[in-house]
């Protein structure tokens, strides 16, 4: 799907802008607004009439006071595709990009977060802004809460500045005084036409797809995007062939954590060839609930529908796979869907777990049996994450391998990673018990996603996590040292929270995550109990702004692997627990008796499986960050005998030996976090 191109509504040199009549500019803005098919709101007209004279006065003043201002340009109403908003104004001065949010009335404190968010989107996703100084600026006559201090980690954008309309021009002159005059001037046309190249978070992508918007571009060079598009296009061809030839096909799509498997599935099921007969299923209950809530909020915001009507409209966009299976269990109904995309297919229930739910087949066998009822054609797309089975009854790929021999008429097209030895040595194969004939499998390299899209600035973080959990310290260190943004580590929870607070600019999200079995995190004020997590409003944790105390960015409640699997945050604090520690040579799983921790003895297959679940839980937790991650390893007081002091020390030491950078805290007027590495 080709992304629509949306340049600024108005673009001019400073000289032409200063000379233009206000009515001429307003007419241009209104005309471009009409082309973009946005309703022209009365408040927009009011804002233009109030702000344009102020902007033109500032331009005239700067042309008199700054010699090279004749070379500068201004753009008005510049669209940000990823967030569906428009920047009030952008000034291109030399190689500096000044991003302006103007408030003519009382300015809300969110103005700073808003303009920071615009600036971050330009820094991360806009080709014309890459490696340029970007300065967020709020222009308002009302009071705005400001954060003027510079933190150690503001690599991408400058601190937000503030000006009244009266001192707008002098503030721009002051900003530019800090940058050399001999730098080449940004060319307005080229900057305006430069591509946005966002890979959206899953929640944003789901909302965009539901609104028939695009989530990534075709024909634009970006390794992650090309990876996603290659797989999407292959799936469309497989579906088209099955429909044409009247065949049944199952596809296994694999990928490293954060590679965009869910994004590919959501995008594929909305392609023209699939949309009418396809459905997206997930066994990840929190993901289904959160995406549905995001869609409901978006529909209510964009339409006049009530929340109840919006809920009815979006309920089939993404379905819980367990509910889908229940709807066809013990009956002969043929589903309307000819194509189902099954997210997290490695988490499908085995026979024992299905029997607990009153079924007589494993979930893979049930899904195959249901789709096999079609007399003409059917396609199942199984999206599979390696090493991410985290709960009892999640059977992994082997359960699909046991079920498929019973369905001889199904073609199998699969990523090479499902073959023995694939997926970097993870337990990740269809052939675990040898039931499935390998000759039935058509291997297709385009069904494996190799490039991480979750992490904006640390593409190899998944490789680092795999090496850490494999106990390969040398490999982990080599990868860690190559990362642009290395994982941070601290022994103090307050430092973790401060680091997350100071990094979170604009509307980016931060959050604490930890293992559901890390029971002694309670001593740090983090509640791990199942009952608390079952009752908590996770949709508010993921979706609400920081004004809501349930929001993840408040850093008051940590999410476990069960709440965050398949989702992501911009900045993540991983809270380590005694349930999984490093003994100097290998990882050890521990269980808590409410008095002490007991190492799990690896005597049975069940012990091995539980240990693997624990390792997979930490794999999930360590791969949730889009921009940066800090790991908190507790350093409890010696008097607390319920804690594993030596084990936590060895774990922290091992993580730093693997390349995590240990942090400390210096207090000097304002808090500043410093690295020791």
C-alpha cells in the first residue's frame, strides 16, 4: 500500500511570507486543507487569523535584525503522518529546524509535550531532519509549565523553549545565536518533500489500519520496511493462489522479537485480496483488549457514535482465538472466514490445556479442523515468535507438527526457521517429535523477518538478549558494544524511574516491567500478585496520558510478561527478580515459598519446561523497548533474609560483563544521571 504524500499547507521564504497578505495566506491554507479532506474547523480559522499577524511581525523583525534571515523559510500546518496531527509552523534557519506550537489563548501544560512529540517524530522518522538540530518552541501568552534543564540523554532534540508572541522574533534570534552562520541553508522544497518513514507501534498501526490508512510505504529504502513488505506481499500471493486453485494452505511466518510479526499480520489481513474473507486472531488476551479499546476511543473521537455503538463496530477487527475456537467446537458450522491470521501461534494450547477448557482436541488441531470444513479453499497464517512461550499449556510449534499429519490435504509453506537448527538454536521447530514429513514443507525464506522494527535506535537488541540468555558473555559483550544505545543498569529503583522520566519527551511512553514470579519486588513497592494484575486496568496503562495515575509513564505499576507480550513502550525499565538469577555459569530458576527462594532442580521434563518459560519471560521483558532500556537489579538490605543477595550481585555483574552500562546518581541542584561506563 503506497502512503499518501502530505506536504505543508503553506511554504515560503521569509521575505515572501513577510510581504504576503493575510487573506492570501489564509486562502492557501484553506485550499490545502480541503485537498487533504479534513473538515475546516472554526477554531482553526480563528487561530490563523490570530497567529498569522504575529508570525509575520516576527518575520519582519528577524529580516531586519539577522542578516542571513533572507535565506530562511517558513512552513505552516506541516503534517505528521504517524500521529495524525499538524505542526503549526516550522522555521528552517540555516541547518536548524525550529518546531513551533502556537497557543493564542491560555496555553495548557500539554503544549510542551505536544511540540516535543512533533520534534521527536521529525528526528526519528523524517529524512530531511536526520542529524539536524531540532528546537521545539512554544509561543503563547499564557503560562506553560516548562522543563528547561538539559538531561544527559536528550540526544535527538534540543530542550523546549518558550516565548510570548511579543518576544517571538528575539527568541528565534537567541536560538540561532548558538549555531554557526556558515552552515548550509536547508532547502525548503526538499525538506518539505522529504519522506516520513515511521514503523508504527502495534496500537498505532491497528488504529491506522482500521481507518483504512497506511502503516508503511512501498518503494522506499528501509531494511525493516522492505522486510515487512516482502513478507506481506508473499502472503497475498499465497492467498491468491489458494483461492484460484481451490487449495488449503497453512503458512508459518517467523521473526526475531520486535521484527513486526503482528504488524505484518494486521497489515496482510487488510490487503484488498484478503480483507473480505480474513480475520485476525490472537491468543494474547491483553493485546486484544487494548487494541479494541484504542479502536473504540478512536471511533468515538472521529465520529458521533456512542461508545456502545463503537464497541459493536470494532469487536470483529481482532478476535480472541480461544473464543473463535469455542464458537465452532462441537458443531459443524463453516466459518465465514476463508483466511485467518493467528498471532502468537506458538502459544496455542496443547491437548491437556484444551481439556481443562472442556475440549477434546489441541488448539492447533481445532483450528485446522475448523478451517478444513471449507469445501473450496482456506488459508491459515500462523505468526510464530521463537522462545516466547511463557505459560502452562502453550505448546510451541511442535503441537502444530503433531496436528498436521491428520490433514494430508493441506499445503505447508514455512519460514526456514521452523526447520531443525533454525531460530538461533531456540526450541523452535515443527519436527520435534518427527510426526511431520519434512517433504510436505515448502520452505520460503521471505516468511522470516530478520530486522527489528520495535527498537528505533538499537536494531540488534534482540541478538544481545539472546546471547545474554544463552550465557554467551563474549558474544553479548561484542553486540552490546556495537549498539548505538546500550542497555543501562542500576541497583537503585529511584535511578530507574528518574532515567525513564528524563528520557520521556513529548507523548512517548515509559513503563516498568517485571516477571510475574518476581515476588520480592513487593519490597520495592512493586506489586506482583496475580489478583492485583488480573484486576488492574491495563488498557489505561497502555493508552492514557500521564495525567491518569494508571498510565504506564507514572511508573507506579509494573506490567508482567503476560501484559506486555506483543506490545511495546518507548522507554522501558526492566525490574529484575530473584526468580531468575545467574550463578556465574548458567541461569537458575527459583521459586518463592513466602519465606525463602528455592532453586528449581532440573530433574524432570516439567522442570525443564518451567525453566524455559521463565527464560522466555525475561526474553519478552527485555525486548519491549522502542528507544531505550534500563535494567534495575535490586540491592536489598542485608537484614532482609527473603532476598537472594549474592545471586543478585552475580546477575548484575554478569549483565555489565555482557555490555550493560551501570549508572549512578549525582545530585547537584537538579538530578543528573551519569554512566560509569
